[in-house]
C-alpha cells in the first residue's frame, strides 16, 4: 500500500512541477535561467528525475528533480536539452534520449543511474555527471549508448551548449546545485530518471 501511495504522490508532484517549470521557461522566452528549488513536503523518498521533452523546441526542454534532504522534499527544475534538435531517438549522437526509466533496478537491465565526478574521456562529459547506461530506442532498432546528464565539461557556457550528442545537458550553475542536493539526498543509490514525451 505504501508503494502505491508513493507512486501516486510522485505522479501528482510531477504533474504540478512540470507545469510550473514549463510556465517559468515559457515566461523567459526560452532564455537561460537559473534553476528553481521549491519545498514540496516533509518526507524521505528516493531521488527522482524527470526529463520532459519539448517537441516545439527540443533544446528548451525541462529537467525536474525531486530529492529529499534531511526529511525535506525539494523540487528542483531547470532548462535542459538533449540531442542536437533531432527528435528521432534512434539517431545515435544526434537524437534525444529514448523515453523510459533509467535506474539501477530497471527491468531492461541495461540502464542505470550513477552519479560521480568524471575526469576522463570526452572533455565535454567531465565534472559531476549522472551516467545512465544504455537504452533501446522507440522502434527497437538501436541501443543508444554512453548516455549521461552533464554540463559543458568544467568551464564555459553559452545557450548553444544545450545541444548535445544525445545526452541531457544542463548549465553549470544548475548542475552544481543539483549535485550538492543529490549528494546530500536520502537513498541516493535508488535514484532514477524518467524520460517522457
């Protein structure tokens, strides 16, 4: 019963949070803006990130995270991009992330949700990242690999940086705050991402 209540609570919070975050982005005309961080309750629950695709402007999509820190539940919303504007999630290195859940307990077994400070490889995908593993695209024709939530490496940012080779990208100010909150959050190892259209 508690599991059902948690799922229903998450769905209600997601709906309210995504509407609020989308309204805030629309009000700025899609310009870069700082994250919003709102307290939405007093309870502990696993971190839950939602990437809401914007079909009108893929690089003006929204990443919202719900995290509990010291028994206080926060909703943190920010602008995010995925891909280079290509909305075909079967196009490697160009299309946005496939829909679905990315977690350490995911039924497809290929995705996960792992947070760490990446210091090797592509310089753009360095600093604090959330690695997501692999996910099969919508028609099953391709497995998308090397998927992350990240920023533009460790220095420098412009709005053009919301474009990516298929990962979710957020600006560095937002990443810094999200990292700080996630690092202090309840049940970090059970965090997950939902990507939805």
